[in-house]
C-alpha cells in the first residue's frame, strides 16, 4: 500500500537569495571575507550558514558545489581559508 504525503505551507522553505543553487555577490559576508588570506576566495552566508567559494563562481548562473556540500566540508573549507 502506497503512502500519500501531503505538503503543507509550513514545509515550503522561503528562499531569500537570487537562486536556490548558485552563489551570488549579495550573499558575501564582508567582515569574514576580509580575514581570508587568499583574495581569490570569498565567504558567503546562506540559509545553512557560512561557506567559502571562489570569486569566479559568483553570479555565473551555475550551481555552486561549495554551497551544497556537507556541513563538515563547509566547516573544513572555512577553517582552511581563515588560517
């Protein structure tokens, strides 16, 4: 017997960024980006927290794998960029 799952309005996540998958310049955290040693990288913030990505990945209409990786990978990338 198949189950039927009903979606409610509370299940929908409101996206407050230009897209759900890409990285955008409006997401940059300027204070944390100033602490990054390599200026080809930026620190961004989304609904899941902070993450590091390359500047060339901003506003290019493509999904950013750094945005959708595991929490551990995000934390590791952030730590490496800031130390």
